[in-house]
C-alpha cells in the first residue's frame, strides 16, 4: 500500500525523510502534462522538483533514484496515485502520493498557485 499525504502534511513528511535518510534529498515528482505545469506549478522548498508526465515514467524510470524519497503530484491526486503505486511495484520503497494534487496544494499551502 502506498501512503497518501495531504499537501499540508508535506513539511512533516520532508522532516521525516531528512531524519531517516539525511543524504537523500526528497523529490516531488510532478506527473502532469507540460501545459498543466505551465498553468500552475509549485516552488521547490526543501525538495527537488522533477517533471515527468505520467506516460513517460516507464521509459524514464532509470532517471529516478531508488534511494531518494519520492512524493508524486498531479492535478487532483489520481494520476499521481497510479504513478506512486507503479513505482512501489518497481521496488521504490520511499514513495507517497500527494492526495488532492496541486488543486489542494493551492488551497492548503500556496493560494497564489492558479487553479484550473
């Protein structure tokens, strides 16, 4: 089972990641399409932000380090949940889904992010 966190819980998750694996910077993996990222995007703060559209993940799996924690993000949390589950099945142990996606991120963390 892949854990789900709300955007408001991300800071706590990042702290836990740093405590457990201090040498592995967490990744927020944005799996939305390029036009969505151009419309609304998060600012990295305590994590590396990577953009890989959902359909490209299987081909680009080698670009995601297995030793780093990964939090998957999409528009509302559906696609990112699928990607998180896929990564977990591929042997990635430190994966979570950001439930509610960027829509919830705008509501819970940064209201300056446009909603679409």
